[in-house]
C-alpha cells in the first residue's frame, strides 16, 4: 500500500500529466483548403465561383458545412484559398462570426505548398486538422470519433490520413491499402477492373484528402523529402503582405501534391479507417446521388435537372442530367461524369470566358 507521501506525489504527478496532456491537446487548428475549381462540375463550378460556394444544398454551401462541422472540434481556423475567390470565403466566415487566419495564394501551387503555408502560420506544436472545403460528410458522431483518434495519433508524432470505407469500385478516387492503422501503399485513381479488385480484396479505403498532424512534424518531413518546396514556400510566406503571398516568389514553388511530397514517402504515416458517410462531390454522378438522397426530384427514368425550375422533359433517356446556367448548359449521362473535365480543359485551352 502506498504511503501518504508517495500517494500524494503520485496524485500530483498524475495531475501534472493530465494538465500537460490537456495543454498539448488544447490548440487544435482546422485548416480549410479552398483553392480548387471543381472542373468536373462545369458549368456550375467556375474559377470565380467554385463548387464549394454553390447554394445547391439545404444545409448551405459545402464551404459553410465544412466550417460548421469542425467548429466544436477545433479552437482555431486557418483558410488557405486563392485570390480569385477569397472574397467568397471571407463572406462565409464573417456571416458566421468565425475568427480565422486568412492565407491568400497569388497563384495555385497544389496542396504541398498550401498545407505548408498553414503550418508556417501555426505554432510548432499545434495540431492541424486539414480538410478540403468541398466535401459532404454525414454522421457527426462518427466524424468526431475519427478526428479525435487522428488528434491522438498526431500527438504521438504521426502524420494521419483518413480513409473512407470503399462501397463501390469508384474510379474517381485514390485508394489507401492498409492493415490496422498501417498504410501499406497509396494508389492513384484506378481503372474499373483495378477498382473492382480493390473492393474484392477488402483492405482498401478511399483516400479522403483529409489529414492531421503537428505543424512541426509535417514541416520536418516536407523539408526532408522536398527541400525545394519547403524553401520556396517559406520565402513566399516570409514576403506576404496582409495575408497575400508574394506572386513572383510563389511561382518558384514546385506544384506538387502533399500525397507525393510527403504521404507516399514518410515513415510516419498512419491511417484512421472512418465509418461516416462521405463524398467529395467531385463529379455530377456523385452530386446526382447526393441530391437524390436529399430529395431533389428525378423523373421515372432517373433523369435530373440541376440549376433551373423551367419545365424540362426527357424522352427516351435514362439517368441523364441536364445542367442549366445563364451562359451554358450541359447534358450528360450520369455514368460519363468524369468526362466533363475534357470539356473544361478544351475551354481552358481556348481561353474561354465560360470557365471564369
């Protein structure tokens, strides 16, 4: 049996450990990445008004849903966006009364640089929870549980990625091969046959593009594996003005994804296999599925109209989507949604104002 002195010392030590643990866990920063244009959702999504700000959903825009989802889990917010739509994110944050750090990219340089900027803005021991701004997540309890597990692993020095239970052979997502919390490999977007093999094998998760880590852990790994990305991103960060990154220095940053720069190369990677419902709404097929589930009308043959209440009828067609905007409309088979990017790329090559 412990003596009173030893018992007291043990209680004090335990109390100190709890306080230290609480302090370590206290500064959780939600980093919102808002730089994408959603090219597979053209003509709804444009450079000046990308999909995360579209008012298509009962709960608000995807960006607003992302902010609200994480407010109870984090105590600070950083938004990394670009100069083309920075005013849109600012409007959402101000209307919701959320204090945040605003980082404005002068030119897009992919996710490795964007996440580095957020890590530079944070304290070295801050835990960053990095999420895209354009995903749909259903299941608050499951989401909270996954984030808490990620935070615990991040406090142990790991870089955490969040995997989604794969429910079908989706060719539009990257995959994570895993065992327990160990990542065995990352796989690029597969063809249909490969995706079917992943589903059959049962140890593959969809790559959500969400991460959790200590700021200093991520920066150390980035500096080790991509020293040029680290150095040029730091230079652009150090010469920012009012949160806007220097454009000339930003153009020197290699455009590399965080997956290639760190996740596929670091030995510190762990995965949290989540159990919430998730979609990146990266195509009209996934948007169709979500809208239908939430009550958006379709006809008896599964045809859907998006963007107008003008009467529209489909004859001899099934699972067809009509997308209407003021200056363009798109008609597509739901199953061919991934090909919409080809139209966007063609318009971009011709410098069309239809993508602005």
